C-alpha cells in the first residue's frame, strides 16, 4: 500500500542530497579560487610562484562531483518513488554509501592539497 509519509520521506532525502551537491559545487568554487588567491598573494609579496598542484582543476572536479551527486539523487529519487508506488520496499543502500565514500576521499585529497599549498 502506498503511504504518503513514505513519499514525503523520499522527498526530504532528495532535498538533503541536493543540498549536499550544492555544497560540493560551492566548495569546489572556493578551492578553485583559493589557488588564484595564493598566486596573487605571492605575486604581491614579490615571491616566485611555484605551484605544484593546480587547485583550479581540483576545484572543478569537486564542483563537477556536486553536479553528479545532484543528477544521481534525482534519478534515485525517481526510482524510489516508482518502487513505492508499485508496493516494493526493496531500496538498496549501495548508491548512498558509494557517494559518501567518494565525497570523503575527495575531501581528504582537497584537504591534503590545501595543507600542502599553505605549508610550503
């Protein structure tokens, strides 16, 4: 039997995933601009700029992962709503776990790059 509470819970979950994707896009933008800020700061101080890692590419990848999370969340939501309407409650958890692990690994890489940029 289709319960409206289940649909509302699915919509809340979708909104949470969309919020996560938007946060990733914003964080990616900040990371991309951070490298530019460091270059300008070094140039203003008269230092030679030696950039080991281009934070612009990393920021772009993080922002793109946010877009990917939003697309994935939308497709997953549509599939869940179809299953709920069909009466099936078999909803897998592999997708959210994979996205969670991927964002965690990406976060560790970004933090490592930022620490290396600040402490060099």
